[in-house]
């Protein structure tokens, strides 16, 4: 057994957020490729599952009385960026990002063959001169022994002076619950975020073009959301599954709307545009992490879709950050409901303004459907990868099912 094989065989994945097999049974781990990089190595390994599927993962490694996973300070990430001092980014991540000097190196941990959607979109936006993303300095692709290729990493400039996009909202919301703030305090900032999303969608439409969604695509949205519902009901813990089942008929009825009415426009989108993807820096707002939803395949994430999917992701994340504040404080459902409604409208007003004369326009009916789809996705994501997060889609779906929900 090689050192790489030994590391992969014994590597503990239970706490790795990027490991997508928490709800599956492993049958085998095998090294697919490995090669030296700087003071360490990069290892690509596969995991096979009892259900017949498999996943591909990347493991940066360093020699330390045997191989171990490389971290900030070991020099492997600096080798990807051309040198520099390594520092931990200090935030929760699905992949692994490390600060190296004045740049950020993002290493994709769960790999899929083909061009990564983030690399493709960043290249397109850079070609258009779009200033709303950190400057791209390069990316890394590897050709595997079977002839297929995988994108492994991307390097971008570091944006300084940026608060944590999630935690920086929780504190003022907790204060609001304690009657120490005003409902409208964050209004201008949220409107600016919405405007930034509108400009991004206008740029993506210009870079990739727009077309009308086909009947087959709209049916796939409906069927995909139904499949998320079925999967959530299958894998959720019993009390949550039973609660979701109570709304099963209503949700399925609403999801029929995906295939009804006029065909909406589709283009390339961000794919996972929650509030923490907006870096609110002193010099402006920058959008990051264009890799898309981590449980979807690269092929699916690379297809044109409705920008309302991004809008749903953002407004649902505002619900989730409010529920996080609510859970931490232990009180505050009425005021959080009011704030969610206010925040949603502030973002949507800014979004419409940011779109300008783009052919992309706000569609509230379609947005509602993607909000439902998003919460179903969050149920599945949390059950598979982040079980402690289950309260967020639970409270979010309860709000969407109430008659007074704005969307």
C-alpha cells in the first residue's frame, strides 16, 4: 500500500462538509491519481457506494512522519498561488479556501469531470470587464489517467475589510429581537445587494445570451422539485418527514406551475447566490463562489436556467439568517417574520433597478416556485451533509406554507 493509499484509507470524512456521502454506505476507497506539488502532493481518490454510485474527491497532502492532510501553513496552497504566506480563511466552506498573500486559493474537494461552472463563468465575466467579482489570477485543471479532465482550483484576489456575510447580519437581527434596533436598519444595504444581483444577471445574460425555456426544461424543474420532495421525505428524520408530509399535497399542486403559463427566459446563473456570497467591502459589493449548489452535478450546474432560481436562493437565505438569530436568542418569531418580509421587498426593489434594460425581469410567480424548490433542496442538503442545519429549511418551509407568506 502506498502512502497516498494509506492516507485515503484511514482519512476521517465524518466532519468534512464537502463529503457528500454521509447518508450513503461506502464499499471502497481507491486512489485515482496523485502527484507532487511544492512541499506536498495532491491526491485524487474515488469512493464507491453500496447503491452503485461513486464520488471523486481531492485531498491536498503533506509529509509529516507519513502523509496527512495539508492545511494553511504547510505550503501546498502557496504552491498553487505561486508563493506567499498562507492563512486560514476562517469561515465555514463546502470546499477549501486559503488566503495566500493577497490572493485566495480555492481548492475544489468534491470533483466532477469536465469544465467546472465556476471557472467558465469567471472567465466569461472577466472577458466582459465585469468589476463585480474579485480579479481572477488563474485556475488548475488535471487530466486523469482515463483521459478525462477535472478542474481542481481557482485563484482570485483577496478583498480586504469584508465582514462575514452571515454573522454580520445575525447580530443586528438578535438586537432587533431584543428591541434594540429598527426593522428598517438594514434596508439600504439590502437594496444594494439586490441591485448587485440585478447587475450580475444582466451581465450573465449579455455574456451567455438568453432563450425561452423549453417545455421539457420547465417540466424538468417541476419533476426535479418533486424528486427533491420525495428524497426529503425518504431521508429526513421521522418528525421532520411527518411535518413535511402534511404539506405534501399542497406543495405538489403548486409545483405544477413550473410547466404552466408563458415560457420564461433562461441564461447562465450563479447557482448558489445566498447572502454570504456578497462581499460587502468598503470599495463596493463583490460576488463570489460561482460553483453552484454542491449536490447538483457539473452538467446540471452548467445549463442555462431561470435567474429566479438565484433570486429565490437569496431571499430564502435572508429567511435562514433570521431563523438563525431566532434560534440563538430563543425568541422573536413575529418580529423575524416581519423582518423577512421587509428584507425580501428591499432586495427585490433593488434587483429590479439593477436589471436596467436587460431582457431578464422579475417574475414573482416563478420566484415563489423556486423558493419552494430551494427549501426542498435545503432539506436534502442538510440531511446528507449538515444535519445541524435542518432547523433552517424546517422554519423556512413553515413560513412559505403560511397564508401570509409574501412568496
